[in-house]
C-alpha cells in the first residue's frame, strides 16, 4: 500500500453538501474516507454508496454493538453496500457474529478496543478495572481469535498490538495529530510519522484536515510525512 491507501480522512461534517465540497477540494489526493454518526444521520449512507461507486474507499464507522442476530443482519447489509471497512465494539460475541455474517464479502471488520478520547480515569468511571493499555491488548487478542480483519486502537498501543495480532491484521489508529495541531478531545495521540513507525497500517485524520484553512495542503503535508515514515530513503 502507498500512503494514499493508508490515510483515511474523517468526513466529520454536519451536511452532505459540506462533505461533497470537501471531497471535491481534496480531489485525487485522498482515496479513503471515514463516515461516522454525524454524517450518517444526515443522509450519509447514500453518500457512502455514491463515493464507493466513484472509486473511493469507505471506512464506515458505526461501532456496532447489539445482540448477535441484530449485528449479523446489519453486517450482511453493510457488506452489500461496497464499503471497505466497518467498525464494531470488540466484544467477543459481537465480533464472532459479525465475522460469520461478513464471510466471503471482502469487508474488513475492525474491532474498536478503547476510544482514544478515554484514559484510565474514564475507564474506571465506566466500571473497568483495567487500564487502557491492558484492555486494548486483551481486546486485540479476542479480535484475532474471532477472525477479525483488524482493530482500532491508539497509536500508543500499536507496537504492542502488532506483537499480538501478527503481520496481517490491520491496525487503524485515530487520534492522529501532526505537530502543532490542537488535540481537541483526544487524550492518546501521535504524529503520522510516529504512528506508522509504531506499526499502524491506516491513520484516521479528521479535524487537522477538515478544519484546516486549506484542507488539500493539510492532507498533502500529512501524506508527505507518511511517505517519509514508509520510505525513509525518500527523506
């Protein structure tokens, strides 16, 4: 994969019109887009189908979690939409049901381990006894056992996760912030260069591109940094 196949730009905007303008602005520089709740509830599923049909790759960030039958039924329909990646919470039963439903479809299922907006205090308040790092590793083991295509975790955990899941599973890391970027509500962040060096296969970048004065320049700068990490001889 080259850098364009590894950078996923989050279309975290409130309307389809804004998403269309952003995609038009970014042009051929960006191949992969994330569509999550905000855009989904503004007509984003049809937009996702249209983007896929136009040749773009779509990471549908739904973080599914429900009874097995409901998850399986949802995954079956999503697999028919032409999506490239789909997230679900990394609970063993949920992952097992999703893997069975997606079999043979080519849809890459990603288990969400611990949100990058959460730290140890947040987990404790939610009733977990484990710290974020330990919980991420446990869920990575469960994702591998379930036959998932990859996991979502902070880049801080990517090196340790890679040792658990082996060379073939995708490691998708949100919370990517180029040097000088505002962290926003993210608590566990890393630069694009360092995230790839840590073992991530795909980087999810939202606000540093979407909110930039010139989104295309911002995206190109990130891609350039990624190329430096992937092919050091080009530096």
